[in-house]
C-alpha cells in the first residue's frame, strides 16, 4: 500500500511518496529533516527527486541528500524556470555534478 508523508521541515516544503515501485521525493526542505526522515525509515534509494523551484526552503536539503553516502538518488528533476543566481542554487548545481 502506498504511503505519502508531508514532512514538517519548518519554513519550506518536502513530501515523500513510497510505494512498491520506489520512492519519490518532492522538494527537500531547507535543512536536514528530510535526510533524517529517510534514514529513520531505512530508505537507501530515492528513485526520483523533484525540485519545484530554486528557493532555499525547497532545495537546500537536497544538497545534504546528494552528499549523504547512505542514500542513492537515481534521478533528479528540476523545474526549468527554477534557475536562480544564488549561493544555494550554485551549491546544488555543484552537488549534482
């Protein structure tokens, strides 16, 4: 049975969908709450990470995920209008490549 979690990440957004086909994460919040949740749920693979836009409260947590050795991310999709001239955006791009 699929499970859908909307995480309390403070100011920001993050949601996780888990079903028999895999794990989808929508936005990563601003800090480490998403990473802590995934580790608590023993999730080692994110099949799809969707980032709705480049505001810090949606993408900064993705930097932590990409750096985490415990979690693999298979695919990342970023909203094409989300590119911003910000330090957090630059850090995310560096983490992706």
